């Protein structure tokens, strides 16, 4: 299961586990009331990898900005915190602004347009939100900005195929949902069969994905964020 609330289903899940039913969460956790959590990517990896991806695209140099969701969004702020730490590795890259589109297409469009007007020398934008990156891509998809202001962040393939195809976006990240489900299935079998009990350091094989190790808090990490680009984006439909 993927939990939309960290505690709401805990009475039911705990009752299930008492009856010997294996409970695996994935994507969104319910801590304390499951056997294992399959985490799609770590907070640190999401933040640092987006900076690294953009740095590669703009040759480690230039002004950049962030188009986030809501200013109060816990996950967004955590990712941005790691982005700022990672930027210390790139002294020629300067974060000039962080703006908030509130995960609304119209607002995200407006704040992106504002960035371009205020910072005419902008070289790159990171938008760690699927709504924000799609809106920013639509703004940048003109002869004036395409290929001149690079965009990356977290997005879905179907919403961004057009922009990858025409060069507005070179690469962006998310995770491979098929692999996340595949790993969750293998983990469920391992726990249900008694081979894994959630102890930190235990390892198990997940078929074509290879070997995985249980970490702290009975968590298994799928791996680093998956990069979508022109070489693979047409293999995905979501």
C-alpha cells in the first residue's frame, strides 16, 4: 500500500500484522505499522542529483533559479536544502532566486516568466515539482529561450516528451514506478516467506534489479532518481 496519511490506517495495518499478514508500504510510508517501506529515492539524492544534472548541462557555470511548489511544502524545502548544499561544489553557479508556483499551472507560469524578466542572464532552472516543471517548460519552449535556459527537475514522461523532443529539456528526474512496484513485490515475498524480518543489514535479491539491503527503520531504498532523456523517454507512458 501507499499511504496518503501516515497514521490513519495504522489500526487496520497493525491488526493485519498481528494475524500474520505481511504489510509493505511503498512510495508514501506509514511508519510503525508495516513490515517494510520501499522508498523510491532518498531526500538527499533527489536534491543533490538535480543540481548535478543541471551543472552538467550548463557546464558548471551561470545563474540559476528554483521554481518550487508551496513555500510550506516539507518535501520541497528539504530537497531545496540539499540543492543549496550541493551548489557549494559549483562555485561558478549562483542561485539567484527561489520562487513558488503553489503547484498551480497558472501561478507557476507567471513566476517563471517573472524570473526570465528579472534575470536576463539566467542559465538554468530547477523545478522539483511535476506541475512546476511542465509550466516552466511551456514558457521556455520558444526560440528565445529553448536551449539557452536549461530546465530540469522532477516530472513525468508523458507531460514532458514534447519538450525533450524539441530540446527545451535535456534531462529530468523522477523514479521508475515499474521498478518500485517490482521491488515491493519481491520484498513482500521475502518477508511473507520469513527470509527477511526487517532487521537492518539484511539483504535479499529482487530479480533483475539485483540485491538490496534493509536500512534503518525497516526501509529499503530503490536507488538514485531515474533520469529521463531522449534516449529512454519514449519507453514510458505515465
